[in-house]
């Protein structure tokens, strides 16, 4: 039981490049979400999904897309990277009692 | 008023000390409350859920005061390994998908 896995762990992008952050969970959780964490800002919700085929925007969705074709996977796409997207990105899945399990994070730098 | 507010600290305490963190939340309809712990450069991990009657897990005690809309975490007999950032988490009620809202965290540093 791996829990929540994320790849890559580190990434450097140039402004304007696109990429996909991968997230997978093996706990059969319906609810998954993406957060970004910046110094002094705490965790902010980007997008979330309540099940396969259903996604919705969180607090800071601009510049990001998500899809949920399976229960296990919830990738986050950066469409055209900007320096303001330099951050640590956490994927999470939620259990039956609202407790969330986080992946190890992806540290993204956009130059 | 912010949805979830915490004193950022840092709290610097010696080993063996008792330390308490408070957190206030703005949505009176919130029903799920948690404390998470986050070590430097790591992901947040669930420390404990907070129940209306209060709950204890070893050296950690969490309490909820619905009337005043605050949550507390008490750590007794602090250990060096307790040094971390503690995040208060509240659900945003009455919204499809029910997002969890995280406080910015309170930093604890325990020294020998």
C-alpha cells in the first residue's frame, strides 16, 4: 500500500513551458485534490475531484488544468508555466472521515 | 476574518515543557476539525482529529470550543522530535466537495 505517490519530486521549467505533475493513490478514495504551498501563504487548494470524471476549481485554479479519468490518478497540468507558479505542489486523497493523505510533493521552479 | 487563523509562532520551548496552540475558524457550520503536523520540506501528516468531547492521544490533547469557534492542541512533555509546524484544518461546510481549509501553521521548536 503506497498511499499517495507523486512524480516528479523536483522540476525546473522555463517560462512558457508546459508539463504534467502526476499523482496516484491506491486507497480507492473518491476525493482527491491538489494544493500549492508557498512561504507565508499556507496550503491553497488548486483543483479537486469528487470522483472519476468530476473535477472542480479550488481557490487558485488559474493556469492549471486537471482531469480524472480513473479513481487512482489525478494529474495536474501547467499550461504555460510562469515564475509565479514556482511552489511546492501536494496532491492529496481523502478518506471517509475527511482526513487527508498527502503525497510527498513536487518542488517546481519556473525560471 | 480569515477562515482559519493560527498564531504563526515560533514557539521555542525546552524539552519537557507543555505548550498549547490555538486556532480560530470563521464558519460556524464547520463540522470536521484536524491537527496536522508538517516537518521541514515534507508533506503534512494527520496528527489527530478533533472531536466535540475533546480527545487525547498520548502526550497530545485536542479540544474544540464550538461556541467560541476555536480549536486547541496541547503537547505535554515536549520532545525534540516534536519540532515541526502544526497546521489547524477545518472543513468548509455547505459546499459540494467540502474542501478542507488549512491554517498557515504554528512553528514549534523544542530545544535540549
